[in-house]
C-alpha cells in the first residue's frame, strides 16, 4: 500500500522558520501563512485584503487554526512577509504544490 503524501498547507509550511522575536508573536506563524495563502487563492492581492478575508472566514478558519488572538491585522501580514526568507517560503510552496500534483496527476 502506497502512502498518500501530505497535502495540507499546514503540513508544508509548519517547517518555515519564524523570523520574529518571541515577544512579538501575537499570532502563530502558521496561522498567518495559511490565512494569507487561502486569501491569495481567493483573489486577495494585498495585506488589507488578507485581513478582510480572514475576518470574513473566521469561523471556517477556526476549525483548523488556533487563532488565539483573532485574525492578524494587515500590518502584521506586512511585517511577517517582509521578514520571512523568500527562498524558504518558495521551497515550502513548491513542496505543497508537488504533493498536490502527485494526488491529482494531470489536473493541476
């Protein structure tokens, strides 16, 4: 029996290094990343739109994200994305997309 690859955003992005200092972590990095990526898939093209998306989908997001301090502000999205390593982020994204294409060959 062949094991299915992990395909969730959380599976692939939880290994991304968090560049923030502990005292500035009001939101889990994985929560910020998942909201941002889901928002972008749904058409968000800036940090304000990511915050708006998060607020409008709060109940759904709460099913699988911690969100202990609610939805991050657009300023938080901007600060985090300014600091994460773009190469590391790209590798996580590529790994996620690769796992999806293994499950759905020819469909992605």
